[in-house]
């Protein structure tokens, strides 16, 4: 089984969308996405600097738009994976790729999600730090001591801690044994209780959004489970704005389901990096530019990637 995975916030970089706009119809499609998400995605993906595209309200729709553009460029030629999963905001792209959401609804929701989470992040001084290495139980215990949340279980010995800035500073000063703590350049404590106001906003919009049951195997970030009902998939996505991303459980489930190849769509690189550590021997392709579509198509068709 070859699957598609879609990255989360932090995977964007200045100018990364420029080569995708050379594809037929891509600029027009991105302009449509811009209207739906209420962000100038063409300028954001080609002209704006790193600080400007780090803004949560910009980064989230920018990433999902890029994922949809690159995914559609592949499937337009008849190559379609058998399953989909997305990390954090990447789940919106996964639901669209899996047939649960239409692209227009996906872009409306991600625009709203980005704005709501950006607003929630302004209410208290919070942040996130990556914790690398160490024993997972010991890391989680240390976070509990500091009233921090393990917001992302990324697998491969990486947990992202989130919460109050003074608690994150205390973690950096006295980390769990055999770990390194790296502060992340994000606006707030995503996937924690601090995001509860954003959940309420997104839930109201999601309840009025039409969904279909997935037509591909679809994994949930919440617990790595395969989700078969479209409404359940969307409800999980909404609730997870304020609860941890269990990408580690997703990768374990990939292995259990016999995943034999992984394709990460733009802005790609992060998730295939995690997979190389946690799913050793499983071939992968990072679709960073249109030139990478050939290798992605070859992986699906069984050729050399």
C-alpha cells in the first residue's frame, strides 16, 4: 500500500510555491484558494519572507493549498495512492485528498482554523519546544511536573512540548535525562487547552460543512486509527486543535497495515524524515517541486522511486 502524507505548520519556506505556479491552471486555482482562505496565497508562497509566512493565519492555508496543488498534479495523471494521513493542519489536506471534503470547503476551513488559532494564541504567553531523545515516559513525566503538554508525539525520539513560556524556560534549564530542548518559532501552544476557543469557532463551521465518507484509507492523528466515516473524521480534526497529535501512532498503524511506500506532498520533507527513522526500509518520496512528481508516480506504479 502506497500512501500520501501531508505536512503541518512549520514546513513552509520563503518562495517554495514558485515552481508550482508554472503548472497549467495552478495560478488561477491558487487565486481561488486565496479568496476562500482570505489570504493572498500567491504572494505568500512566492514573495513574502519567513517572518511573514510564519504567521499562523498565513502558514496554515498556505501549507494546505500547496499540498492540494501538488497532490492534484499527481492524481491528474492517473497515479493515486491507496491511503492518506496528515500531520496537524495537514489533516485538512488529507480529508480533501481522501474525498471527505471538497477543496473549496477545505480551504474555507483552514483559513478559519488559522485565524482562530492565531487569535487564541494572543490570549496568553505560550509557546512550543522540541524535545529530542531520552525515554518517552521520562520526558512526559517531566512535562507533567511543569504543567506542559506533550502536544506532538512525532516518533523517532521526538516530542513537542507546549505551554507557558516560563515553564518552557524551566524545561530548557532542567530537561529530562539524555534530551535536548529546542525552542520552536511558533506563536502559541497549539494542540493544548490554550486552543479551546479555536475549537469552538471551528466546530461551528464544521457542523455546517458537507462531508462524504473517505474513498481511501484515512488515518486519524488522534490515535492512529483508520477512520471510515466522514463526519467522524471531521469531528476528530476539529477536536484535535486542542489535543495532542499522535503521529507516532499513525506511523505504527502504517506498519500494521502494510504500508510499502510513503509520498509526502508540498511543502515536503519533514514527514519522510520522521518515517526514515521510525519505518526503516519503507521507501519514500518528498514532493518538493513538480520535478519530484515522476518519482512519486513511479513509486505508486511499482517502479523505482
